[in-house]
C-alpha cells in the first residue's frame, strides 16, 4: 500500500516553491527559495533533489514513503518524455531531459509539465473550476499562456505544447518581437512584460503622459496612472483588453468551451482590465448561449497543488493498470 506523500515543485522566474502533501492531499509543509535564473538544467535539477531531500528529512520521512515529485516550469516541455525544450525565465535550461535526470537520482515517479497546464489542473480539481467538464485556464501575468481541460483531463496535444494561446499570432510581422521569436503574438501586446514597452514607445514618440520621465514603467505604474485619469495609461489598458478579448474569443470559437478562468498577476488589475475584456468578448460573440468568466482562487499555491496533482493522477493510472 502506498504511503501517499507527494511533493509539488513550482519553478518560476523569481522563486521555486516546494509543497509536501499527505494521503488526504493536505499541505503539511512547504519551502521556498529564490530562483537561480542563470542555472542550467543539471544545476537546477540538483537543487530540486537537494530541497526534496531536505523537505523529507524535515518531516522525518524517507524517500520510500514518497509516491513521487511533480514539477512545473514556465517551459516548453515534451510531456511524455519530460524533456525541456526551452525556458523563458531561465534561458540556460533548454534541450534537457530533466525527468530522466531526476528519476535516475530520485527513486520515485517524476512527472513534469508547464506551469499553465498545472494551474489549469489545480483550478479544475481543487479551485474555481471544480465540477466543470471542460475549462480553459488563461494565465495573464508577465506572459500569456493557457491550459485546456477537456472531459476532466488536461489536453496537451501531440507533443504536450497545447494551450500556448499567448503565442498565437494577432498581427503577423508587427509589434514587439516576443520570446517565442515571432512578432505580433497576443503576448507581445497584452502581457505584463510587453504592454509597458508599447507605452514607452508612445512616450518616445512624444505622446503626453504623467509617466513621461519615469525610470520604471511596469503594469503597476500603468494602473496608478490610469486611476489618475492618464489617457496614455487608459489607451494601454484598452489595447491589452482588445488583444486578450480576441485571444479568448478565438479559443472559444475553436473549442466551444464556455468556462474561462483567469489567473496570474494581472488579475490584480481587476475590473479595469477584465471588465473591458468581457465587454469586448460579448460584442464579438453573436450566439446567445452563456459563457462564464471567473478568477482563479488558489492564488500562490496553485503551482505546488497542480504539480502534486500530476503525481496523484499518474499514481491512479498506474494502480488502475496494475489492478487490471
């Protein structure tokens, strides 16, 4: 009989969080460390092994009591093989068989997936999407991404790369060049990384704004300026809303899934952005059937919950096969 302990690892551009869950899926301990953004694949994997071992020792557990380790990263991951193609926030982690590297050094099940798929899984199983049959999770933060739930399971496509809605092309050859190496994708307009670049370019063209001369312009500064009635800040929010609404509408047309869950740091903007997104979506949608928009509710633990859920799902599959 399995002991049922699982560890979820949520690796982001600023921090790596670790969560230890028991058989009842209660979070019993967690650790958090700054991300070494310069680390390559083996260096990063060795750090995961170190902290997993530390977390077990801290809770007087052995590796034999651990069912597995789930890892999520902001990466293009070939899901079946656990192979990392590239990682936007940690650019030295690329073309690396991370799952095999970890499995050879940790005698447990290791499952890897990208952060948007993991967030979608967490919100569907334990959050605002619980009980829904289909769901699309839209990650709106430094980047724009997505995770797709169909018939209660993550849909990953042929290679595990499904859901990268932020890199769908809106204006071919125009706008900022994104980390995906294309210009004109939705992320290059509507994300926390690129929207401020559009505003700064307008400033360089001579457009007036209270942000002129600011050393630092991020979404927080844009919102502050918007709340003071700044026209350029308002125009930037309108631009972000336009492209997010187009992105969501195109997903709806393709998949006909009627539940969208928005997560990520940009949700803190609230009605100023998402009210506009929903308004524009409704203007585009001429079919009188309900479409629901919700905000993710698991907040900062969404990554470790979803990563741990990867292992629970894998263990269930293995047990079903073993039991015939």
